[in-house]
């Protein structure tokens, strides 16, 4: 184990002592929110230190076995020592892998539900069709994983697809798995509107945002909101055409807009639109912070800037390429049908490798 990792674990041991003392303080119990946060941190630190203690015990076992091996006067004892050294060495390697994985920084938003926002970009009608294909791809992936999805708002295009669509994804770890989808997605194919058979390049943007907890929502001044009601469009029967149940909320300081027309209840549509608005405000804040961090430290995965071209879908070659990690798959049909697990796993592995490199260089848990 490198000294930098050992030092961080020893610092964590001291932090665990501080947490134990804080949780024993009656004043902490009086603040339920703080108590829960500290208890969660204490449980994670305690499990990690228990793993470190096991590592240190096996280190001592390994050292003792190596000492016994140095004395080769007793053949039987040497055989036992050799076996013990091999067992301890193998377990040390396994424990080190687990420790490194547990030490990697965890985003507190990863377990949350997510909003997927897809917008047509350059390419006109073909871009809107591609946005629709991306929406179907994510919906099929969610179906495979057993995640529940809900259409929050949509702006269909005339030929099909979407000019804009927002989907809510409910399920444990939804944001953590989908977070790397944020960015510019480019498609190369012959559009259905192309009569000459020429390949066109179009684009759509995807933004994935964590759904905030009700207790942690951004505090918004009602005076900074403009709330408009309007008549919902699209499928829904006669009721849709007779009531102004759709809601559009504009956050005046930033100009960020969220709307919902999915429900017949104006009250429920307002609640859903507010949830999307809060997620967009939090995403704006996260993106601005990420941009500042990127100026001082290059990020392998990127900041999620929606102007970046993160991925190309080449239909003539059946190829998907993620440009952030130079990852290529030749099973585009399966991917568009929701088989995204290989792509997501590759991006998560790349992020973990980058975090581990930072950890081993002694940059700390950032």
C-alpha cells in the first residue's frame, strides 16, 4: 500500500473518533438532519476502518511468515510459513482493491432519481427524429433495469421525434448511472427525409440532472417566479382541449423555464414543473462549479457541458464512439434498443481509474 493511501486511512481513523464523540453529544441528537448525516458518515467510516484493520492484521501475518521463511532449518515449518505467506499475500491484494474502491470519492447525488432532458440541435427535422430515438433508447434502458419513467413535458416535431422532451427516471442509482450521458450527441445516417441517399450529420443535446430531495430543495423566492397556465396539447381526449391545466414556470433571475402538461390536475402539474425547475437550477450551479474546477484540473469524463460532442452514432458503420474515453462499440442497433450497459460501465470505470490515480498521487478525497 502506498504511503499516501495509508495516511488518508489514518486520517479517516481520527475522523471516526470525532464522529463517535459528536454522535454521543446530546446536542447532536436534537438536530435530526445533522444526526442522520453524521450517523451515515460514521457507518461508512467505521466499515472502512474495519477493513483497514483487517489489512493491517494480514500485513503482520505476512511479515511473520516471511521471517519464518528466512530460517530454513526446519523444512516442515518452512512449508507452513510458505503457505501462510501465500494466503496472506493474496488476501492483502484483495483487501487493497476493496480499500481503494471504498476510498474513491462518492457523489451524494448518485443514488438519486434523475431527469433526462433531450433537445434537438443542428439538423432540423432529422435532429428532432434523433432526439426521439435517444428518448426511446433511454426509456428502453430504464425498462431493462426496472426503473420507472414518467414523461414530464414534451414538444413534438411535425415529422416525429421531439424538439424537446423531459423524462423523469425513478430508481436507485438512476442519476449515478445516467450522469455521463450529459453532452452533445451526434448522429451520422441517411435521414428518412433524404431522397438522394446521402449521409447527413445531425445533433441533439442531453442533460441529466439529479432530482433534489424535498428537504434539500433550492430555496426560491416566489416573487422571482412567473407562473403561466395554458391549454395542454397532444393526446388526452376532450378534457385536454377544455381546461388550462398545463403549467409553465419561469425563474426570472436566470430565465430558466420548466413546464408540465402530463397530468389533468393543474396542482400536480405545478408540483412536477417545480421539481424540474429546481433540478435545472441545481444543474446550472453544478455546471458552473465544474467549469471552475476544470480550469485547474482536467477531467477525464468532462464537466457535462452540453456544447461538447461526447458521442457519435454512425449508422452506416453500426458504430458508437464515446470520444471522452475513446470507447467504440460495433453494436449500434442493440444500443439504440436500450442496451447501454457496456457504455455506462466503461464510463464508470474510466472515472474510477481517474479518481484512483488522484488518490494514489496524494491529492486526497476530492
